[in-house]
C-alpha cells in the first residue's frame, strides 16, 4: 500500500507466476516450460539478427511474423495479430473485445490471468463452474453474456474439448466474441483455427512459449476475423507500437516455419506424459486426462500442499494452487524422462 498509488492499483489482484529459482540440479516442473530446446534454426536466426541493424526500430507491423503465422495456418496477414507473449495478446483482447454491458463468461477454474485482466480493465466476469469431472460443459454457457473466454485444453486441468463442442459454443453466441486460448493445443488438442472461415466471432490465441520451447522469447499471436484483429491493433498502437524486437521477430519466424521440430518434441512430451500418468496411477494418484504438457493429479490420502512442500525439500518443484475445488491437486509439468523418473522416485519415498 502506498499513498502514491492510483485507485486502480489499490483494486488490482495480480497474477502470481510459478517461481523461477536458479538452483543447480533442481527438477523444475512448475511452469510448463518445454524440456527440449527451441528449433536450432530459430537460434541461428536470432544470432544472425544481432548486429548493427538493432540501432533501428523493429517493424511495428510485425509483417514477417504475421506472414509466418498466416503461412502456417493458411490465413491472410489481416487475420493475424502478434504480441510480446500471449499474455500481452490476452491483455489487449480483454481491453479491446471483452468489456461489454453483460458479463464475460469464463470457467471458474482456468488460467489465473483471466481474473487479473478483468480487475485491471474493470470487466465484470461470471464464472461458470467446471462439471464434477473438472470439464468445461459448453451447455452451461448457453446464457446471455457479453463475451466468452475459455482455454482449450484448459489450464490447470489439461482437459481438452473436441472441436465439435467449440463449434457449438460459437454457434450459440453469434453476436459475442468467443476467445479460445490454445496455449497447449499442440500436445494433443484440436485447434479451432479450422473454424475461422465460418465464424467471424472467433478469436484463437496461441503462444511460442510451450510447444515451440521459447518461453523466454515472449512471442504470442491471435488469429481471427480482420475486424477483431483491427480492434486489437488499435489497442496495441495506443500502448506500444514495437512490442517485438528484431531478434524476437527473426526467432519467431524460424520457429514457426520449423513445424517438424515442434511436432517431434511435442511427441516426445506426449510419450513421457503417458508414462508419467501410468506411474502416478500406480502410486494411487487420480490423474485427469491431459492433452497438455502437464498433468493435474491428486492423491486420495495425501494433502496436495504438503506433497508439494515435501517435493520441494527434495529440489523438485511442482505447482500447487490454494484455490477451492483444486487445492488437493498438483500440476506437474512434463519434463525429460529423467526428470519425471526422479519425480516418481521422490513420490515413492514420500508416500512410503
Ligand atoms: C502459458 C499460458 C499462456 C501464456 O503464455 P505466454 O505466451 O508465455 O505469455 C497463456 N494461456 C495459458 C492458458 C497458458 O497456460
């Protein structure tokens, strides 16, 4: 608290990110980072971009990145928005498209930044409870609203909705923007991008942080009808005309073009996820069916917060949320096979 803060600042509830602790030997499974490196082509492109040209401003239109996204998904540049991380793209989306007279609908358990942006931009939200299996049931969203946002696969559950359910949601709200946050879609989900031609109310947001292993680069994008994109551009150009530097632009293009690297590493993550899920079940955990690069699991006899603390003592970080309904769960990012084996060994020891 400070007497210098504006009223807005007093009213904020900021998002708490997973901790970044520089400790050698730490098994870090708390922030859904990719255990495999980014495309070597992306690294080479970024190294080549470091030079005298950095004295100039980057292209404010992000044309090369937009074109790479458009190429990848068979879209036009006018259907693409680019930002400095998908968190920033989400922030501009809340600001530009999600504040209306009626409340924004979002799941009660989802990405923690959604309520944070609602408080930042003064957006009224109505939280729709996940069903008893921790799934989003789109039938529960059939009610008057100003807009809808969901993550698919959802976080932190990892559960994905089939495309046909997303389409039902879009069809039920032809006059509201429906935002699908697809941060984890490359690990087994179905992207709604294929529906863009038929729904002008659809905005899909993706990031290079997870499946492209570039969390440190901070690049995200949204795709949708040119009118939605134009709204985002207006907010962006009232905020920061150059959200991506030249190095990030070069790296993003090369990463987006190297689909093979992304698919190979995602398949490796999926294989480890299958193994870890089976191991956790053998240890007595209930594991929700994940299509993401993490699993969400609870033990019927062991307290979630205590398990996370015991793992931490053994230099293994996982994420625990002290939120109603999910405070017994651990969210565990899929690391390398070796890291996940260390986790399983530690859990065996802790459970006795
Ligand atoms: C990780 C994550 C993001 C943010 O990704 P960045 O591009 O790194 O900001 C957005 N949405 C969800 C659901 C995420 O889990």
